[in-house]
């Protein structure tokens, strides 16, 4: 049975602010949401403990580091047994080039987001990981020509009195 956590207006305001800048000093954050600093710290800790805040990370621009090629792969497996699918997912989780892996509905079984340095690195990735897996029936690659939008932020409505969200912990 899923667990739920109630987010009041203050929690949602904190989440909106932290998603824009999680390095904001707690004192400034508390002032912006009109609560005391200890209350602010407690609320953030509770959001982490509930799994609402899952990580505090630095967003690194792969293009600035020379990882200039992004690829979207649609992958169909030969065998879709639970064991084979778990094996594929575990393998993708270990591959550093795979940024995201989704089990999807439709014509393909999986959708991958892969980031590599260049076409040669992509070719090596496909040979080693996709073609070399033994269980890939078919895959199709798509290469974006322009990123029109990229966001990781979930926008919370701060006007509602309370919102129930499902939590992982």
C-alpha cells in the first residue's frame, strides 16, 4: 500500500525554492517562506526522510565537458520474460553512458537516453552494450538536433491548502 505525505503551502514553497537553488542559505530560505530557521531545517529534514527530496546534487552540463552527442534509443528485446527484463535493466544501470532507462508501452520495450562524446563513442557503445547483449531484437536511434527545453523541476502549486503526495519511504 502506497504511503502518502501531506505537503502544506510552506513545504511546497520550500520545494519550489530548493529546486531553483539548493545552495540557498537556510536563513534566506526561512525568511522567504516566513518561518524560523530551525523550523525550516526541520521541514527540509522531514522532506528528505519522507523521500520527497531524493537527492542534493550538482547539475553538470555534459556538453561543456565535451560529451557532445545525445542519443535516444528505442529497444525491443527478443525475450520479455521478467528475468530477461530485469537483466537488461541491471545492465543499463551499470552503463555510464546510459543517463536514463525507461520500460515503455508501445512498439518498443525500452527507451534509453545515452550521452557520449561523439559518433565513434556511440558506435562503440552500441556494439558493446546493445548489439552485444544477445537479447536485443531491434533498436532504433534518434539524435536530437536542438534541445528546446530541459528541466528537472516539478512546479508545486503554492495556493492550495494541502496536497497529498506519494512517497517512497
